[in-house]
């Protein structure tokens, strides 16, 4: 029984909803009903994302009050791709968390029945739809929530007070996202140097990017990209930005 568990990852919630074990599924081997639920949860939860970080470490990471724009872009794009392509990465959705009361609010808002795995009997195991999310996830003040982005529509009447639906992500997941972008930026820089040295040997920039990608390490560098075409587009985008900046600086 999970009624005493305050938060679950979206990956776990989607599986338990249909009585599946979240440990047994993978990104590309996902029960259809679980995939559908993850799509719905992405549409519900992907509009507002915050992450939880230990209070004593927040100021060290300079996270209070703002988050890097590329981090926000990473989460927006990942949710959008998941919804559009119906592909749900296990690692990503295992690091996105929702509280019990948050899910209750969503179900009520969208006229969906409460899932029995988390709400078997409200009289015995009530949920608080008016509780404060920050209190739910703070663990007696140990953690604070830092907003990554908020794309929810604001009410016209500012007097209306509604509890926000916020998906939370662990600080470790944020670090992983930042590291991923740092590694990608390093590869883009390598490609720019490669093109400056070898570009004249290729008929097009695309051909140079394809050759460069084929030379990357299979187990480390190539895995930073979803697929080959995405990598080529990223490399070419980095090159275009570099050439544009170089031109304007002259």
C-alpha cells in the first residue's frame, strides 16, 4: 500500500496506476496503457517544473531565485518530444516527481477517477488538496523548491488563489542535465575546430558534420544525442552560431 508515500516519480505513478512494476519496463519496452498515462501526465505536469535542493546547499549552487535558461529549455523540450513522439525516457521520468495531493488535484481538475493504488479509501487515508507543495516536499525544512520554469496561464482575477500543480525534479537530475549540455557544448566546440581545419575538404557543412559524428566515441560521445540526425543538427547549429558571431565581431 502506497498511501503513506508522499511522492512518486511520474514513471512509478504511471506504472502503479495500471498495476505494472516500474522496474521491469524500459524506455522502448513500455506497456501501451503506461505509455498513454505518461503522455497524459506529461501534458498535465510539463507546464510547471521546479526542483528540490537541500537548503544548506542552495546558496552554494547559486540556485535561489533563478535557474539556468538552458536547464529550463532542456525540460521543456524533453516533455514536448515525449508528448509528440510518444517516447518516454525511463531516466528522465524516473527523476520527475509528483506528490499524492498534487495528483489528486490534477484528477479532480480533469474529471479523472483517483487511481486506487494511491487512493484506496479516502475516509481511511484522506488527502489534502489545500496543502502547500513546499511543505509536502521540504521534509521539515531540509529542502527548498526552486522554480525552473512556469508556463501555466495566469488567472485574470488576481484574487483567485489556487494551489499550483508543480512537477519537482531532484537536484541530482538537474546536475545531470547541466553536465549533458556541458559535454554537448564541448563536442560542438570540437566540431567547430574540426571544420575550421578540415572544412575545405567537404562539399557541404552537412557532410563535414556527418564525418565528424562518425568519428565520435560510440559509448560516450554519441550517446549524448538522441539519434544521428539530432546530432548533425546540433553540430550545424553550433557552427552557424559561431560563424555568425565571428562575422558580427569583425
